[in-house]
C-alpha cells in the first residue's frame, strides 16, 4: 500500500485537560511461513450505543510508555516488511480509544501502512477476530509520521475493560531506519513478515520481542476524569518484576485505584525508563534522555494528566559520573515541580529507596541519598510525599532493602516489594492541583 500524505494537523500528541476536577488523576525480525487469509478488518468503527456512553466526555490516557534513542541492535537497524504485534495492559477502560504513535527519534519519515486494535484471543499473541478494528489517521488507513514527530489516531470504537489488555498491530513496509522504542517492555510482543495486522493467530508471527516499538500511548473515552503520570527509572519501569505478569508498582496501584468509585478513578501512565537519571543522559543504550529533557513529552503533554509522581535520583547517585552534590538533585526536583505547577499539574515526590549491597554503593553515595531524602520529606516543595525509603528498608539494616522485597540484586524490588509500594500510597494525594 502506498504511503498516505503526512498529517497536516498538529504533530505532537493531542493532550486533554491538564487539570481535572475529580481525584485524578528483539528482538529479531524473523521470516515466517504463509498463513490462511486473515479475517476482514472493520475500517468503519461500530457505533457506540448512546445508552452505554460514559459520563465523562473527554479523553484520558490509560496506558503510556517512555521511549529512548535507538543506538544499537534491532533498534538501530529498524524494520522492513514487518508487522509488530504488541500487548498493552491498560488501567481504566472505555468505549472508544485513540492510538498514539511516535517517530521522535527517527531519522526519516516512518510509514505505517496498516494498524489495528483488538482484544486478546485465547493464546498469547492471538486476537479475537470479532474485535479487530482498523486504525485510521484523518480517515486514512496508512500514515506517514515525520522524523521527530508523534501522531494520534482517529477515535476507534472498541469496548476496553478496566485492567484489560489491548493488542496493537502495526505493519511497517520500511525500511524504517532507527526505531524509536522502549527497551524493557516486561511484556512479550511478536514480530512477523508482511502485513499480519488482521491475523487472528499469534502463530503466524515468527519471533518475539521484549521491547515496545513506535508506541507512545493509548487514550480512552470513558468514566475516568484524569490521569496520573509516574516519572521514574527502572524501579517504576518494573525492573525485577515477573515478565508478562503486570506487577510493576504502578500496575499494583492501578488495581487499587479501580476499587474507588468510578468518578474518582484515573488513568495510570508509566513513564519509567530503566537506568534513567534526573540530570544526565544515561550511560547505556535504551536508558533515555534525562528527566528534565523528557519532561514535556513524557509528562506535561500526557492526555488528561493532573498529577505527576516523581521517583528518580538513585541513578544520578550510583551510576558512573555519579552526582555527589545533593543540591544539584534538589535543583532538578525544584524545576520539575515548578514546570508541573505551571502546566496545572500536582507534583508528588517519592524518597529514594535503599541500595546497600548493590555493586556501586558506597558510604559517600549513601550520604547523598540521605540528604536528598531529608529534603524531599521536609522541604514542602512537593504537594505530597510518598516515603518509599520507609516502605522498603529493612528495619534491622535500614540502608538495605527488606529481604522479602528484594529482587535479589539489592537495588530493584521484586513483585512483593512492588505490591508493598503501591499499598503504601495514599490515593487521595494523587488528586490534581487546584489552581
């Protein structure tokens, strides 16, 4: 299919209201054998029943990921004649969805010749054929995303459940050039040759991937009134959690959020990147731009965002070129809070968790962590504070993670630690800032 014309509309994501009134808010492309003809895809979304229309009429982000610059491997090579099938685990559901795609680190226009949304089928990688919906952009089935740009799709009528999964399939005729990606998805995706966007079976995909590709987020129109963005590093990204189990601490928090009355629910948007830092770009591929550099894209323009939770800093302390002056970290936090407030968002800060036993821990770095945590707790700069240091530390050895919460590397919690973190959050503190 020839590429469509580039969209003349705004090239960045379409953000919803920044402040809301209720509680807010590989990896190898393989060759595969031919498969039976795929089921037909509905290019015209089914009508949404007025009787089932949600109370809220605005768009809210229900899933997001933060992307990184492609520097090696599949990310640098990109894709040709490839379908990428990816599973998104959403927080809040709705009756309509919008897919957000990104080519922000691309070096050439990215042609997406076909895209579909669907609900999962019986086996991993399968989709329910009755739910397959074509995704369009300004009415076109194909779209060209300029280098450096992000685009949002037309609304797609698809009923998505709270705490549910959505399957995104993208056909890329390529060559794409370097591929904008999120390196550690903690979720299996599938790679196939040719256009398999409507294929019902995951068996038609020859290989798998552990990354998210060209995805920026998913918005829904439903009962939620806002979204909360979690800006963080590998601990927010779910390092040490069980793959394909959706046990990152924001996932656990989303489960708690769904126990609230519908009008108090919010989208949970995970903007964590493994290895990410506040002040400097990371040392390894896939670890992302520093938090100050990515704040606009990953936080301030998220759809319907009303609150940001900031849980970064340990990598500034423990990675090479480590930060030994706590005042510089304090200045970064102050910038994030100010910019969040200017955009109408509430800013919640989290203390840095213990990491004694991790390979780069030293008493000097511990002193920096202690000074930063004291400032987070006592300065009053953040609208609220989550004390993850207190939650995760061993009461007998407070510079270390509790053994039952430790994934084993003494830096990242495991599933039980992530559950404890989510359980400790006062959900009322995530309400949007009142202006």
